[in-house]
């Protein structure tokens, strides 16, 4: 508890059914607004009640690449916005962060990769979440895939913190059950990986515990009935808590192993994390036995500490939500796994946070078990 940490949070948080409409009042007076969205979220622009000229860039896809960021930056430089709005899931909100700090700057993406390299931001930033998974609206990190190397480029800066974050559960009603399940487990992974991290801190543990309990209570309900506004609100709050966990503590091996599944196999970030989650939780159980038992209890599962029971229990939790947990069903080939294992093992900014050392062989074993 005595270790010094810094926790960043958005300057303003609006949460609740219909909260998206409050953005218009907050943004009153802005003369030019750029909304970044995905094709399936551009239809929510009218719900923001914006009364100024709006430019919409809706070409952000899942697992965004540098080429899409370049296109979004070109649109911003033409629009010269006074406000940038990220309207979507984690991919959209990450691109919004990067556009906010780069469109009117002499710095390039390459200049700001890593922690605290952004020189400053002039443009106000609003984040409106439309999924419950990444918690990107809460944090100061953004990731984009390098089209040349197929690796994730991570940028971290308090200049990318939202001026306002909006969690409106009504915007998530239309999220399909499979996506709801996968993104929900991604939020769970954020909480769990921070909770079991070697950098774990009592303050962040508290957010992680609240997030895990909300997920245990509300994720099955949200999957079963997408129009359950209470369950959707609970998941949005859980996702937000998971986003707070990422700031001073961050994720660990689970996310490192998930990244090649996104960049190489093309899986959505939430799905990749959902597949990996039970395997890494079980691997780490010997290093964090008490916390592992607490995690299972928060999910409504029988507390356990031995890896085999933990794996079976957590795997069943994800499978029962409707997640297809077999990598082979998603197109993975056995001959690809060794290369992915080397790549995941090399993501030291995450692997070094893991409570139990993982060798390349350990990573490969997880991939093979997940096939």
C-alpha cells in the first residue's frame, strides 16, 4: 500500500440510461465537432444531441491499424475540430485518443509510442462507450496495429484522458449476445490481471473486486437479455472499473497471449481474451491461490485453488456464456502456435507483470490447450 501510484480518471463521468443526450449540453458552444465511430455505431450520433456542425468518420474497425489512423487524422486535419468524440468500443475510443493528440501536432505516431511521450493536446475529447469491455473511456492508453509488423503499438499519456466519459446502457442494447459475452470477459480479464499482478495495489484491488462482482452478477443477464438495462448498466460500470485497473497496474500475461490472436488470427480483442482467460488464470493460481479463490467466488463459482479445478470452472463460465473457446474453430493451425508463443513471450511490458514466470514453452502449452 505504501508504493506510490498515480490514478487518472476522466474529468467528468455521466452514467445512466439516456446519458448520451447530456453530451450536447456539455459540448454547447463548440463550432466544429468530429465524431469517430464504427459503421455499426454511426447511427447513434443523433442520440448525442449535438447542436453544432458534425463531421463523422465511421471507418474505424475492430483491431484498428495504422492505415485507419492515418485516414482519421486526414479527416481531422480537414475538419479542424474543437471537439473529438469517440463513439464506439475500445477500438474507436483508442483511435479518438490518438487523433486528439496528433491531428494538430508536429509529432507522429512513431514519436509517441511508449509512455509519456505526447507533448500536449489542444482538442477536447469526449468518449461515449457503446460496448462493455475495454474500459478505454477511463484510461490513458491507446493501441493500434502496425500494418508492417502486425504488432501492437501502445501509447500512454495523461494528455489522452477524456474530458468527459459517457456510459449509457441503452447504447449497448443492440450488442449481440456473443459480443456481449466476449467483451464482458475482456472486462473481467482487466480486473483479474490487475488483481493478481505483481504491481497489485490495495486501491486498484478495490476497483477490481467491484468489477468482478458486477460481472458475476450481470454478465449472464446481459447475454440472456440484451434489453435488460440494469444488467447493461452494471456491465458498463464493471468495464469502467476494469479500465481504471489498467492505469497504474495494467494487465499481464493474459493480454500478451491474446494479442497475437488479434493481429495474426484476426480475432476481436474481447474474444481473444475470453479464450485465453481461464488458461492463464489457472496457470497463475499457484502464485495467487487466495486471490484465485476470491475471483471464482465473485463469479458465483465454487472457490478453488488447484489449477485443474480453476481451469475447468473458469472455462465452463466462459463457455456457458456462449463463447466458442476452441482456437481451432476460429481457424488457428497447430503450425502457427510456436511463432505466436515467441511473439507473446516477447511482449515484456505485460509479461513482466505476471505473478508467475512464463517461458515460451509455457505460452505454447496454453495455446495448445486452447486449441
